[in-house]
C-alpha cells in the first residue's frame, strides 16, 4: 500500500508503519532486534485504536535512546528463580524485548507447573498492556499482567503523585474466537491519551485530570504537569497501590515516585517493573474451561446493548489490517525526520 494523505493525516499500511517506526528507532541507536520488537508493539497499539501507546510514543522513545536514558542495545537477562518463576533484568532498555522473553518463559513453565510468574525490572514503558496478555492467551493460557509507571496519581485524599496510572490487563483464550482481553488503566483514562492530545493540539474532557494546583483542567499540558484522577476514586487509588506492590516492591523495581519520566530524554532510566502471571486452564478446570467461558460470554452477549470488553479494539484492528491506519501528518513527518 502506498501512503495516501490529506491535509491533516496520512494513511499508512501496517507494514509501512512498522518499517517507519523501526527505522526511526534504529537511527537513534537501537539494535535491529529491539527496534523490531518495539515497532511491533507500537503499531499493534495504533491498529487497535490505542493511539496513546502507538506512534505518538516514537519521538520520545528515539530521544531517550539517543540520550542514553534507554539502552537501545540492551539484551534482557533471564534468571530462573524456581520451576515456576523467572526474573528478568531489562537492562534499562525498552520493555518489549524483556517482555518477549517473559512470555516465552511463562508459556514453557505454565505447561509444566500449571501456574507461572515473571517479574521484569530495570524496565521502561510497556505500552498497551493487553498486547502482552493476548499473546499468552493465543497460546491457550489465561494471563494477568500489572505494571507501574512514573508518578501520576495521588493517594486518595493526598495532593502529590505517588502511584502511576498502573494498568491491569487480563486475557483468556476462547475456543474459536479471538481471546477475551480486558485492559484498563487505574486512572480514569490512560495518561498516554493525554500525551496524544497534547501532541495533536487537542483538549481533554474535564474529569480526566487535575492541574498542578489540584484544579480540574481540559489542558493536556497542565494535566501532564499535574495528576490524573483515579478510576473509582478511593477504590481506584487502592488498586493502584496493589499494582505498585506487585510490580515494584515485590520485584525490586523502582516505585512510581522513584521513576523518571517516560516522556523526556533527560534523567536516569525509569527503572519501573512489570508482573505477569500465566495459568494453564485445563488442569484447574478439569478440562471444562472453554465450555464454561462460553456460557459466561453468552450471558453477557445475550443482553441487549451489552458488549464484551475489547470488541471495539478488535473492530479497529480488523479495519487497520484491511485499510491501514490514519496517522496525523505532523506525527508522520516527525517520525520520518527521525528515520532519516
């Protein structure tokens, strides 16, 4: 497919988008294998309609690879700590190559032990959390993932950021359909959406974030300087603390308030963490998991107006595979300039 453009956007095939992202990262000093891993994840997010975790991240990633805040040539190191647990040092590199190794290890262990866990530390932004658990569900495993991010939310009743937006993702395999994927940020919206709005010169809805003075704002730049509002108020803040414990305290990664920004090229590596759990459903369910899941799905889909989580994501993906993705012209120009 040849890129087509109008005044505001450019249509790229997924292959064209992947090649463009990979070239921009390699020009910034990222190894071929790492650039391919990162590009696959960012383009998948763009295809799924998750623009905040897609091509809008390329300039920040490339800038950090150039400055050394991210080691674009890092080779993740895997430590097998038991028959059902691995610890992976991302080496201050991009999260995606480390998570590729985590998923491979989890699949092998879960087949033997039924339940397996992986912890990744010295890590970076891990993008669309659902991307990682969906890959495991495609292998027939039930998967859960949590990860922390630089401080963006205050504890309930507080005024300064302690927790990140700290996403949670879950995926379950289905018999003949794409895996069921649940992916949510513990802020009312993912901070990446605010970043994408800032990059595209758009405002954000009131109720997403507070400015540095703790007042509601529709200005994405003020929101990025302030704090995100937790989903579910006090309950969301409590869940964010749970994620912080699993992905940082338990693994030995930086807590959100210790991590540097994902967006700027200055400062030390963020050093955040991710926690993944994989379950082989057959032993625990006595072989009934696929049938029981479809009973649940039918109960949801049988109600007028109800939809399964992830249905919009799958529709966006199918359209992107057929037609490509419309990317703001200013963003494509930015990435092309980086790619050289």
